[in-house]
């Protein structure tokens, strides 16, 4: 038997490939499925099942394409109602794969169709639990995402999750290995560990949501406390996972359309496409195509696209580092943004050589900002999350979290100069580029963000408050 966790850091997502005696299953696959097919080919195995733990919200699963290309059966837990052929398992039903067995545990609460898959080895001993978004390392799935679909409150879903954990998971043996669908950085929970596996016994000792003495009322209160609004693209991804989607092959073919500068400019002018520049923020600041938006590929790329581009059917034109165009298009498709319609061949350098108009964003170092603060009143905008700001910030800085830029930008004066920072420079450049494209021309980026400000020691900041003590 082989168990392989395929972890994708940019989504904090774990897919799983399990093979035994020439048969394999894939659990919660990503959109691009060729790697799973190749793994099976290398093992001379047939992919028999695609197990889905629930209708995912934070990414588009590869279940439809993988089943189509391999003939595998898609399996969901009880109450799931997809619009494509799938097997809806009963609670406790078992599936034979080679010499091992998977038992379905219906664990509603995160969503009502949520299921975990308990793996039993060749001797029939339960050894692993593929827990989806029901149980994470250090946390459990948030209970607010399925409210509309289930006509239940988040408190009712949390109470349901409490019963699932107590009745289905906590009675299992302590030595079982937990393999969750997500780790730290995912918006599907609020307290996830950076670890991506653990024993169930250790989770019973350390996971706040599994305290043996915890009442249902205490669980509901703790699990629902402090939940931030989910990203806007979540329900759209649920729809794609439930109803089906265009083949990844067609999405890639449409996106991998190389456009020279004249063609790129013509398409931009003829469509409502957003120009998405995925280069490093500081490289972007030095020169970019007017009205383009910077979301760097080497940060939390897909989640920020999902949070800030509300329509997954929005057409996109890509500016990328040479050779990374396919990566950009793939990562967009992972979260349902299938309408990339081309990229700039030769990148921004080709645009400059062609003599096209360019724009830039000014930057200052913390040392330069310190001098400005001493000589005049300066407006500083901190675009970090409210919790980060409350923990410690530049004195008199205004907090406008990037997540709420659309709602808050109207309060800014287009004729006023603003000095903008985040933690390290990634989010502030997104913020600056979005406002720049909307006519805010007096934005200055603080190089290195709050981290650099602190290291400089030249700018007054508020007293530090540990985030865990904030109310």
C-alpha cells in the first residue's frame, strides 16, 4: 500500500493518492489531473475511485476531468446531489481498493454532505483518516459556508459538526493518522496548524475543538467566534464543483494565446478584460501597463484573485515573467477563473521595446518616510488585516484592509498623497495598483512594509499586543 499526500502550498490544500495491488484512489484532486494519471501509470495501477470529501469552496476539484479521462467513479458522501454522474455512498459503506478498504463516515457540519474516508489496511486495521474539511490539524471546518444551501444558521451547522466529531471521529483509535484537506493559510478554518498530518490521539490532546469536556454550547461558541467573511469566490467554486465545468485542457488552450504588444493592446481595448500583472511587486512598481492590476504569482496569488476579482467569468489578460505564463493560467483555473484570453509575449520588456505607454508607482524606504514624518503631516494607510493592525501599527496610520478595498476606497481623496504599507510589500502593491487604475495617482509604497518599518527603528509604532489577547 502506498499513501502519498500531494500538498499545494499556494492553496494550502492536500490531495491524496493511495495505491494497493494495482488499484488506486485519488481524494480531493486539484483541477490539473495529469500528475495523478502519471502516478498510476508509473505504478501500473488503475484509478478506481475519485473520493470527494464535500463540495469544495476554495478551489475547483479535478474530479470531473479525472473521472472522464480514467473511467474512475466519483464518490460523495450521503445527501450530495451533483449534476454529473457520481455514486452517493451510504454512511458506513465500504469500498475495496486492491487489498485495502475505505469506509465512508458521514460527518455533516462543515457542509451537510461532508464525509471522511477511513482507510483499513490489508489486515483490516484502521490506519488513516482522510478527514476533508471536517477535521484539520489544530482546527475544524468553519460552519458558516453552507448556511444558504442548507437553510441553517452557522450555529446549527456547528452543533451538527459537534455531533459528527463526537460520534464518528473521536471514538476512533488514537494511532490513526489524520490526513486533512487543508493546512495553515486556508480560509476554510481559522486556527490551522502548519503541520499537514498528525495522529488522532495527539489531536484529541491539542485541538481545541476536540476537548473531551467541551459541551455542545461551548463548541458552538468557540467554533463560530472570530470567523472572518469568506472570500467572494467561494460560492462560485461550490457551484462549479457541484454542476461541473469546462475541461482544463480547453481552459489552458484558450489562455495560452501569445499576443505581441500590438495584439495585446488591441484585445485590451476591444474587451472588458482585466490586465493582471503577476510579476514581483517591486518589479511591477518600476514600470507597468497603465490600468493593470498587480497580484504577484509568488504570494497568495489565487486567494487574492478570488477575493478581489468578484466575477469568475471575468476575462483576463496576463503579464508574467517569461516562462511562467502556463503556471499563472493553471493557478487561476484552480480557483475557477477560466477566462484567461491571452498573455503578453515577451512580457513587459516587449511592451517597453514597442514604445507603448507605461506607468509606475513611487516608493520610499522607512528611513525616507521617517524624514517626511518629522517635517510635515503624512497620511499613512495600513492595508493589513484589522487583527494585524490592532496588534501593532505605525502611530496615526489609518487601517484599510485590502479585503475591503472596494467598500473603503470612496473615503480617500484622489488629490491627496497616501503612503501605503502592508506586512512585507505584497498586499500594499495590490492595493496601490487597484487604486491607481481607478484614478488615484498620489500613492507611494513603503518598501518592505511594516517589517522594514520595525527593523529601521526610526518610525514610532504603538505598543505590541499579542493577537491572542485581543478581544
